């Protein structure tokens, strides 16, 4: 985490309005990509992909844009389906991750760098 942005709790919470707009778009793009992948696979055998191919490309571009948006802000996407993200942070002189899920009202948990969601503790 040496060169990564490190968030304070207040800075992480300030990102939530933006995340509440972007994470559902990311989730929908991911779902659309998964759905159209199967359709494209079936359609290629018949007509080279047809409209399913253009739908796949649209979902892929949307997913890429959303992931890049998070990365540019220094936010780490952990689970797109539940909207789980980590914010690199520091606590008591060591690197940790502030941890937030889309259904939570605020960032209030963290976990050590070597643990994940199951290791979450209150900030």
C-alpha cells in the first residue's frame, strides 16, 4: 500500500454519495455482460453474434468505465454483486482497509491488510 492513496474515515464517508450512484451501474453492467456472453456464444453459431454482440460490447464498456472510475479515486472493488469496496487507510501506524458495503449507511468498519471481509472490526 506504499504508493496508494490512504483515506481517513471522513474522506471514505465523503465518497459514499458517488459510490451509491456508481456501484449499481457497475453491478448492472456486470450482470448484462454475463447474460449477453451466453447469448453471444449461442448466436455466433447462427449469425456471427448479431445484436447480442453489440449489447455485450456496450456492457463491457460500461463495466470498464465504472471500474476505472473507482480505481482513479483509489477505491478498491472487492465484490461487485454486493457493492463491497475497500479504502486503503492507516490505523495506529499500520496499513489497513476501511471496508464498506452498498447496503450500509456509512463506513464504520476496517480489516487488516491480510484479512478480508470476515476479519472486519468496528473502526
